């Protein structure tokens, strides 16, 4: 397998494809909420001064000891978006910088929901500290919008996306329950009012093989319930200077790359209430001839979704969720195997 560690440059998907001399091969994927676990990144806390400085900065912004929260919990506090989002972003960024120090860089980048914020720093669009500030404000506003809302999110398995949409149409409550993620064939997430989520689950139970399970999140993300958060977020982000990406980033709301800073800022804020079209994002990676995926951050959720979406035979998938795993990635890529 031919491997390289050069950036493909920035621009639209078409401009990337045209750069034949620097073919897109390696993609970094950044996870979102739901990938966390108590004790994650212990190796970074023990050995990486730069990572600790990022978490310290996030702790200053939130007024919470995120180091302690990450390593000790409790879970019910860790899932608060205001704390979890800057913490998860810091963890993914910490492992990203570990990869970079070892010469492993990406040709294209994609994050899932919150992971798109990490991708802003990975793509050189904002600085690391700006990214932490963006993730913190995003989580703060989302928690604020969700307070007093009796809502959440639910994964839907083994039901076609078209049928998911049909059930939502049958419920006919577009302001109270919506498609939040299209993650792959027969893998979706809906978001909204708890009462309607339960009714949705009853209907899915009548579908052959259909299953639902609640996600451990603190609100109905990617739904109209957080429209006010999106508006506040967009206003808050106006003074932040977004640059052009040094590495192409595929955005959740469109499943396309974008190079204009103003458009990127709009896509990032719009994503709060837009569905995450992750299946389309993975399809875009295939169009760009990616053959190696590295999930950078805790968990293995995105690697699993990649496999569901056809990244199996002929593709290499890695999990950069520990320094030990990163060393194995370097050894494998370095050997050209």
C-alpha cells in the first residue's frame, strides 16, 4: 500500500481531486459526544504538558476542574455539554498533536458533530486555544438551551433512513422531533421531546428487526429546541477570525469541503440545528480516494460507522485513542504495510 504524509492542499472537493501528484489517501476522523469515558487520556495527563495546558485553559473557561472530572467523574457531571465538549475536543487535539510529532498528518479531515470543532484546529482554520473556546461556548449555549426542555436523543438501528423519515412524517411534529444524524445504512439518530421519542420507539418496534436506544446526552441536539443557542453562537463567533483550511475539512451539514472562512463559520454554527450527514461525509471520503482512516480521540464509534459504510476490505482503519496505539500506527504506516 502506497502511503505518504503530505497535505493535499485546501479548496473544494474538485480542486483536491485534480491534484494528482498529491492524491488524497489518509483521513482523520474526530468523534463527538458519546465517545467519552471516565479515565480517558490518562496517558496524556501523565506525559504531555501541552495537552495539560489545553485542559487547564478549558477549566479556566468553565470554572470546573476538568482534569479531575475526566479522570474521576462522575458520569452525570461529565455528560454536561459545557464541560464535556471542551474536554473531548482537548483529548482529540492532544492525540492529534502526538500524531503530528511523529510525522503523521492527514490529507483530509472530518469530525462528527462536536468533532467538527476539533477539525477546525486540525485543519488550521483556528488556533488550538480558539478551538477550545469555541467548543466551550458551544457546550455552554447548548446546555442553556436544553435546560427546562424534556428532551433527548435516540439511536435507531436496522431501519432504513427512508422509513425513519416516514415515521417522523407520520408523527407530524417537525418542531418537536427530527432526524439528527444519518450515520449509515440502517443507522440513524432522532432528537426531540421525550414523549415523542417514546412514541417513535414504539413504532420502530413494529418494524422487522427495528431497535432504538437512548443516547447518554444532556439535551436534544441538532433539533429546533436549540435554535436560540445557534443564534447566540453565531453572534458570539463573529469576532473570531477563521482562516482558510491548510488541510481540507468535510463539513457535516453539506458533506463537502469549503475554503471560504465566512462560509465555514456559517456551516459550523448552522450545524447545531442541522442533521449530521455522516454517511454522506464518508461517501465523500471514498470519492476522494481515501484508503486509510484514523479515528483521533476516545472510543471507536466512528471506526464502527466507517465499517458499516463500506470501509472494510482494501481499507485500513486505526484508532488513535492512546499513545501506545499511536506508536503502533506509526510502526504500521512506516512499514508501508
